[in-house]
């Protein structure tokens, strides 16, 4: 499926917090056999969240995952922004309320309006139990797109995703990857070789990653694809072997 990720929070935009959620989610989605088409980050703004959701839906994304903005504070506005963008009412979700109430009861804390707020979701939402924290995630469908909203705390993102992902992002394939490391060649020398391999093998993604300078380089070349066909692993390995042989032929040294 075609996946897009929307990271929400001004703390990400000012560099105070590193956006590890997007990296982790894109890795997990790819490993499950899906294609991550786009990752975007916006602040805690109803208009920006809404416009990005509109764009993702219009562009044909099948799964849209948001992170951040589901907590109890004034700037946690993701649920209301999603509701507004989709033209739905923001309502108290009884299932989500039960999850939140049980969490705070176990902590011996009262259910304040701020904590109750975490159970107010767009109409038609299905809450996703949070095994780590207090704010449930939620999912809903809009114009054929599955929208999945998760909190921003990385451990909570992982906990909710791993608990519920089979329902919205089931395993459809497998990531096959081979790596080749070469010294003694600048990246610009590899460029035409990689371009030719890509032309002959359109089912593969081949990307060079320089680790040094043009004059003294160590380059890692990754050959990978996502497929549900077991034969693709053999094809991926075969192309990587051809690449190794060609790199040696043009004067490079392949290293472990």
C-alpha cells in the first residue's frame, strides 16, 4: 500500500526534538512490504494539519499515519484538526474514554477535563489502546484512505503500532537488501554504472551513499527491493554480485 507520514509538533520544527518516529515508522512500513511515498512535518496548527491531510488523501495515499498532538495540553490539537479537516464532529468516544479512565484509575489520579480531552475523537473513530502511555491512538477511514493517528512519544508510537499494525498495515511482502562497500573510486565514477543497472533492473532500487570525499572515498551501495516473490531475493543478490565484479573491473576495491 501507498503510505504517507505526517509528523506534528513545533518541537520538531525548531530542532529541539529529533524526528525518530518518522524514521522508525518508514522502516517498519517498508519491512512489511509497503511503499512510503512522503514524510512531512508541520507545527501544531489546525490549518497546516488539515491542508496536509487534504493533500495526502487527494494524492491517493492509502494509509496516512500521523504522530503527535494527542495529549492533554492546550497545543495537543491533532484530534480536533483531523475532525475539522474531514468535516466530522469531535465527540467523546466511549471506548477511548474507558481506556483513559482505567489508566488514571490505576495511577490513583482523578479524571480532569484535560485527561478527558484525550478521549475526544473525530466521529467514527476506532481507538487504539496505548500499552505504554495514557493517550489512545485512533484510526478512521476517509475517502478510501485509512488515517492512523498516534501520540508523539516514541515508545508509545512503537507500542501502539506493534500492537495494532496488522489491522491497518498488514505484512504484504518483504524487504530484500544487499550492500556493497567499495574504496578507491569517487561516487561520480559509480554514477553511470548504477544508472545502467537501474535501467536494466527497474524492480530494484540502487543507491550509493558516500562516506568520504571525492578524493578519498568509501562508498556504500545498497541494492534493495520490496516484494512478496521469494525469487526476488535471488535477483537482488545476483545484481549485487554483478555490481561487485564491475566495481573491481573499473579499479575499485570491494571491502567487507
